[in-house]
């Protein structure tokens, strides 16, 4: 077994975890980004239960831990708190040795997406409906994550199980779609009223068709 800096992670090797931490450092490589996390708390996660079920003492902790992300996928400021779904896996150090770290998994949080989508809807008069439509697309992606949990990504919630997340996402998407369609209809009607009726319709006359002379006897 490699000489592990954090041997307490060995029991979680290749398992999913929910983590919270503070971003201390950010390094960019050719194909990925490495974030140095400090004050790390890790909870073993089964992909089904709500995160609030893991508010008990964490499965394990670490004073610092490297989080590997797909290049450009992480947008977290230095010293900011972050959280998400990861998997404990080996990585190669600069000296060629191996250690256990955290691999970020594509994931979405129901509460964050829901709040963002409805905020876009509240701001529709300022920014229009396009941000709302993009939010609906993001919710659809989260629905795909939740339905095929683990194939392309993970959907999680602080308060709801995966089964409940599926129902909530479907309801939110349908409600937003109805609201957007109704708002678009009102905008179209307002635009029509501003344009007013077409002018000169009473002056348009259809050309008379020439009459064919009937053959005489």
C-alpha cells in the first residue's frame, strides 16, 4: 500500500462522499484543475438519501485534501466555502508517488437550482425570458442526473431523497414552462396592440376577373 498522507481515507476508497471545505489554493494543469481544500469534512453518501441525513458527525475529516476537477468546471473563489459530491480515489504526486484524494463528480443541488430558476423568473421583466428558458434547460439536466443517477452525474438535495427530487424537478419544470408560455402570450398580445390594426385595408380592392364572352348561335 502506498505511504498515505491521510490513511483515514483508505476505508472510503472509491466511495461516493458529500464534502464541505474551504478552498485554499487552485492549480491548473493541462486537462484538469486541482483545488487544495482545508478543513475538509466527508460523509459517505449512498446516492439516494437527503444530505440532511448526514448532519451527524462526518464519516471522517482531513486538515487538507486535493480535489481534482475537470478543467474549467470549478468556479470557486479562493478562501470560499464549497461543497459537493466526490469520490475518494488515488492520484499521482509530483514525485511520482501515490496518495488518496478527492475526485469531483458532476452534480447539481436541487435547492440551489430551484432558487436560481425562480430568481430568473422574478427578474423576467428586467432581463427577459431567455434566462428562465436556460434555467429550465439546467433543471432538465438535473432531472436526467437524478433519473440515471451515477451514469452522467448526480442530483442531490439537502432535504429530499432522490425519488422525491425526481417528482419535485418534474413539477418545477412544468410550472415554469406554463408561466413562460403565459408570459410570452401576454408579450405577443401587447406587441400586437402597439402595432395597431393594419392601415389601408379598406383601400385594397380585388381585381375583377375578365369575363369570357359566350359563343353566339
